């Protein structure tokens, strides 16, 4: 009888079940080729680079990380199928991507108790209904609030309120901050005069911009990724529009300068992340080191690489703090009860169980003479 029990126990331990598992399985649901692949590909590359670096250093608490990732091409059904496949393979956490798919899967994520660190910064994901969702940056809504507060604080004409247009795409991502932006604008005395929808891959925004021009806004806040933003800025330049364009984070990148050329001059954004060229930042220096060690290259990377690096770094730090108790419940607890030093890649991250916003911080940046420059320190509203 004792011998039989020993055989059963040996099989259990060797099978990799429970605490004997020799790798830590995490998932990655990325968009490499879909509508947001322009910013999704460098995000995924950074996550892979950092996981490879961690494994090269010996892993987490002596265990290597197995990253099971997929390109879901920004299609919600594909994301759901990928999630189910990863869940069946025993991943204990997932690095996710888009707003529409992340919000659609939130009930499954909560039911399965799998911490899900997404590149969607939708404010819908920070409350009690989505207890296992963790966004890795200032929410889109808070970015919009910070932009609106900056507009209000820097408005010189005391005879009237500043007028603002909102440009966005008709997806969960695009719509995410719009109502919150309208509510906050009303609260602080900024007038929203127009809303225009431009598709993520549209190559012409002339009609929408002409409609916007009729309302004569002083500013236009743009919730998009790079392709549509480049279209909007180039068409605005052709039309001779004079209003100030401000993007939220996915609309602003070094790549935009290449895509939009001199039409990007003066474009601004409240950005929660450090840029590759900010080499005095400890985290940026570390990111350079990782990139060089893993790829052998010192090639400059867009800010979306920083974002992917942040997501992977944050998850690895949580896994380290979780020790040998690598359950979804414990990883969630670790994320909610610790402050994470992000080395200046972003403001430090500290979630709370009742409100899982990582922070409320972003700096205003501007494109000036073909380069990205910081315009402010961390903004507040």
C-alpha cells in the first residue's frame, strides 16, 4: 500500500501539476497584423524581449517563464478563442491587448481568476465588476481629463471658454473616454463643440475635418492609433486648419513623425510613458540593456515598446512577490497590495482592491522640429 502511494505521488510530482511545475505559464494576446498592429507589434516585441531576458537571468524564483502568445489580429472572436486555449493550457496570468476584447472577456477572466494585464487602458476595467483586470497605465479617461485640464489652465482668452472637438474611432477603444471627457469638460468649463468618427484604417478624413471646422474648435482631442492620426494630421494641414491637435497615448509616437511628416509638427499628448531617447531615466537605460542583450541590437524603439516592456515587467515583479504561491488569487492580492517601482518608465504603480487604477499621471509632450520633447512635469486634475 505504501509503495503504491509513493508511485502515485511520484507520478503527480513528475507530471508538473501543482507546486512541482517547473515553468510558469503566462499568456500573451497581441495584435500584430490587425487594425492596431501598427502599435501592437512593438508592444508584443517588448514583452517577448523582457520575458526572454528574465529567463536568461534564471527565471522567477528559479522557474523559467513560458510565454504562450498569439496574434489575434484585433478580432474579438479570435481573442476569445485564444483566451480559452490559454486557460486550458494552465496559464496563471495573461498580457492582453484591446478594449473591445478585454471588456468582452472580463466575466470569463473573473470567473477563471486569471489576472489579466491589458494594453487597454479603458476606465471600464478598473471597478469591482472586473476584479481580475489590471490596466498598466493611466486610463484613457484620465488622459482626456488631464488634457482638458491643461487646456483650461493654459487658456488665455478670458472672454469665453475654450472650445474642443473630440475625434475617435467607433470601437470600444475609441469610445472608451468620450462620455467621461464630456462630463469632465462640463465640470471645469470647457465647451465640447463637436464629435467626429474616423475609422482606424481610414486614409481620408477630409469630410470629418470639414464638419469639425464649421464648429471652429480651438483644440481637437484625438483617440486613435497611428495610422488614423497620421491621416487626420495630414488632411488637417492640407485644409489649413489652425486648431491645436492633442492625442491620447496610442495616437502619439516616434513613428507618427515618420508617417505624418511635417504635419505632425506641434502635435501634443499627455503621455504616461518615458520615451526611448530619455536615456537619463533609469528604466529607459535598463530597457536599452535588455534590448541589446536579447537581440544584439541597439536600435531605437517607439514608445509602444516601452508600454509592452512595462506590462511584462509589472507582471514579472508580481510573480516574484507571489513566491511559490502562484495562484490567480494570490497574484491578484500581490498586485493590489504592493507599490511597484517602475524606474521612471511610468509613474510608480499602486492598485487598490476597490479601484484598480495604476496611477493618475502623465506628462504633456510635443513634437517640435521633428523630435518629441517633454512640455510639462506630471500633470494633475
